[in-house]
C-alpha cells in the first residue's frame, strides 16, 4: 500500500478514497474569474483544484484567490502548477496546499542545445539540486505537499540528451506522477513506478491520470 499524504485537510493514498482533481483555464491574475471557476469545479465534485503559476506575480495572486475562496466558504486545497520558475514555486509553496513541479524543467528553459559535456551536465544537476532542496525546505516549514510530475513533453534538453532520475529524499509528502494518454498503456505505469520506489526505499505516493 502507498504512503498516505496530507494536502491541507485532504488525505491521499494509503487507503484513502480516489480523489477528483481538475485544473482551471482562466488567467491566474484574474482573481474573480479563477475563483468563480474554482467554485463551479467544487460544486461539480472536485476535491483538488490546480491553478497555473507561470511567474512570481501569478504565484503571489494565489494567496488572493485563496482568501476569496475562504470568504465564500470554500476550503478546497489548491495546487500550484509550476514550470521553469523556481522562485514562483517557492512563493506558491507558502500560500497553497500543494505545488506541482517537474524536475526535468524546474530550472531549465530549452534553448536548442543538444549536447552537454560531463562538466556542463554535472553543473546543471548541482544547480537543480540546490533549487529543489530550497523548495523542499519551504514545503516542510509550511506543511505543503509536493507533486513531482514526469512526462515526455516536459523533459528538458539536458535530460533528453542523457537520462537521469531525480529524487526528493527525506520528505514524506511527495507525490510522483506518470501518465500516458491511453488508459491500457498508462494504468500499469504508476504501480510499476511505486514498486521501484519501494525497492529503493523511497515509498511515496503515486497518482494515475488519464489525459
């Protein structure tokens, strides 16, 4: 059985019920539109709502969105969706219940570079490790869950040039995510990932999505 984690007051994994999540498609800086859409999602049965935070200003506005939802009596946990912007992730982690990051593109923006020397590759790993460690520390202090997403479409040039597996060791509230578009191909993969993590002593929570 997978490890159970807390996302705000919501439990995930470890025998907890399957949770329903969806994502807003509003401009995160449009507080009113995002709040209204979130309320409609919750009314339709969503238990987690993911909101993109492409930059620091959007991450900061998650706090205002959270405040407005609470004023309306809605305590649904919010998930900040982060790509390419460690600072936005660090800000969001102090404001919402969960942050979603992909180590493959957490600090990397594709530039067309296809080859990396060993030194360049190791320097990038060190830089990413430092930024991820900072985020994990913030999440620990604020009891914010993390979701680690991995999919082919968001891998960086560095990873595409050489496969590497990243770990966020020592922090229990981490969810690993794998996906494929077709359920027959995608459904076995989360369990295979979970079994591999268990063998290596990571534990962790796995999530399966059809997308």
